[in-house]
């Protein structure tokens, strides 16, 4: 092995944390592209998402996990178990917490989960762009290192990028000397269809906010390319009750049009092609507990 190859570091790094601490925004910031859906509601990320950062010093394979929470449905139990299983097979775990919210019982529970882990551990204090005064960080950092046993606590803002360069430095320093795990042009393990479905759900969450954030899912029902290069996509938005259907559709279909237009514009930029996007809304009762639907949606495990 050459000297340059032996000096290269690479490894897998899990992003773990209680729900709604900004893990997906941080993943997108670190890899330099939007591969994970982002919304200001809890439990936006539902599945494990890999994103790869190639650096002259090495390669970091970040793994975004569903936020830890108290599960009520089969889907949520799968989400939490996915997060727990992910930390068992990585080189390093970044426990992400909301610095604005402080260190709560959920963060402590996540830290306890990692006590027996063989992987290295760093604590990431996110959302510091909104924290005033910054001196509030000091007791949080002290608790993370002195009481919870983390090697280091790093303040960052996933939104502005503050502290993220230092975080990458610290992550690379923790990874073993090894060749890259993926080709240099590899970005994510997410398929185009799964990214499309998640972008649609993201726009729906932004439009409906607290009305039905957890009761919706998106299935890609059709995907075909016309002779003129136009990509035709048909997507079905699932809801659980008839009363939720008019919320998604909106008065005169306006909300559904708004969601479709916002998703289409973003997807055209992402895919680099013209898109015709058609959205349908379907009631599928108790889909979060339905094994068949969860399999359709690509959930790992049952």
C-alpha cells in the first residue's frame, strides 16, 4: 500500500439523537447536497439514509437515523429500532442535541444507549446560531464530557454551517486509516424514486404543519419518460382517515396544487430534467400499523 493510501481515512459515522434536533439538516450540510427531507416537525426522517463526504484526507459515510422517540405504531417501532441497530455497526457516533432546548431526558437516554457502544462518541450541540448568549454552551459541554463520558462536545449550526468544518476535522481524526468505502462520485444510497417521494412529503409537511404531520406517506405509483424527454411521475399521498383527505387537497384543490408545484420545481433542479408531476390522495386506514404498506414504503424490518 502506498504512503498516500495508508494516510487516507474512511469510515461510517451515525447521526443519532432525539427527534427534531436537526440531524437531517446537518447531514445535508456536511455532504453539501440535499439528500434528506427537512421539516420543522418531529419524526420527519423515517428511514436510515447514507450520505457520503469525500475529502482530500479521506471519506466519511454519514448515516442519518430516525429520531428517537416513544413509539405508538408499528412504523415508529421500526424507526426507533433502526436507529438503535445503526449505532452497532459504525466507527463513530455523533449524538446530536438541540442546544436551544438544552440537555433533556431524551438526550440523556440516548447517551445511555451509547455507553456500551464500541464506536467512538462525539456530542454535537446544534442550532447555536439561535443561542444567546453563547456562554450557555459551557455547562452543556461540561455535562457531555465530564458526566456523560463523551470525548468532546462540538457546537455547530447545521443551518448556517458554523462549526461544521471543525466537526469534519474531528470526525476524520477519529476514523481509521483505510481506503474509501465508495467511489468518489457516490453521494447517497437513496434511489431517485425515494428522494422524489420524500421531497413531496417534505412540501406537504411544510404546507399542513401541525394538522397531520405523522399521518401521511407518499408512494410513487408511476414513473415513465416520454419521447420528448419529459419525466412523468405519479405519486399517491396516503392519509389514515377520510377527514384528513380535504386537508391535503385544500379548498378547490389549492393546497395539493401548491405542494405539487413546489415539489416539481425542486425536483426539476435536483434531477436536471423537465417533470410532469401528478398527485393523488388516498385513504388507507391505520397504514402505520400495516405490514404490507410499510413494506411498500421500504421500511427496513417490520
